[in-house]
C-alpha cells in the first residue's frame, strides 16, 4: 500500500466556505469550557497564545463574539489553533461522529473504534483516499440540511486517518507485554 498523506487541520480551510468556518469556530469556542480536561488544557494553551486582543488580560476575559472573530482569522493561518478548533468541534459533535462511525462499521469500513482527539489532532486524509467513507458520509449528508450535512462531511475527514491506523494495527504482529517487575 502506498504511503498516505496526512494533511494538518489548517488545510481544511481549502474545503470550507466562510459561513461554515465561522460555525465550526463558534462551536469550538463555546464548547471548550465543557471539553474533557485534557482537551480543554490543550486548547486553552493554544487559545491563550493565538487569541490576544488589546484591552483584555487573557483569552478567558475576551467576550465570545470578539474571540470568535479573531479565531476565525487565526484558523486560516495558525495550524495549532486549527487543530484545537477541530478537536473541540469533534468532541462537541461526538454523537454525530458516532453515527457515522457505526454506519461505517456496519458497511465494513475499518474505522478505528476508539479514535479520539489525541490521534486525530495530527490531521486528515483527503476524501479521494477514503472513497467508501466519503460516499457513506455524502449519502448521510444528503438526508440532512446545512449545516448538519456539512458536519457529516467534516466528520468523515475527522475519521479519515483512522482508516489507515486501524489497517496498520491489523497488519502489525502483536507484541507480548514485557514483564517489567523482574
């Protein structure tokens, strides 16, 4: 199998229109206080560095609307912020992603069952490299209206890299656990 190119999340900008980008960023910023502890810490460290506005001591003191406007612009140029935003979006949209994941597993598309932001933050694989998952997401999206239809497409990209991780794990020989107590 040829090497698959994993694109950083900042590259997703080429696939998003402005309105959807604003929605994804708004979802992420509104969700970050509710994110899992590790994801919250990861995102907050990036937001503190990337979203600084005169007149505000810290990112947390910036009103959501002002932070969103700044974050939308940063999303286009800051790879770390783009990754944090997509990870937050995905955790917020976990139910939708689970729907797609379950449909993929039923269709024998080998998505990674335990795919999380820790693995997915590395990036995504283009739809051309995941035709079965892309077709499934497009079919599910066709039954929805915007922005939910766009969420299914983004969810397929969120899961895209997992197809290749799962395949690699299935082909690697298992290693016995070493006993380190001796």
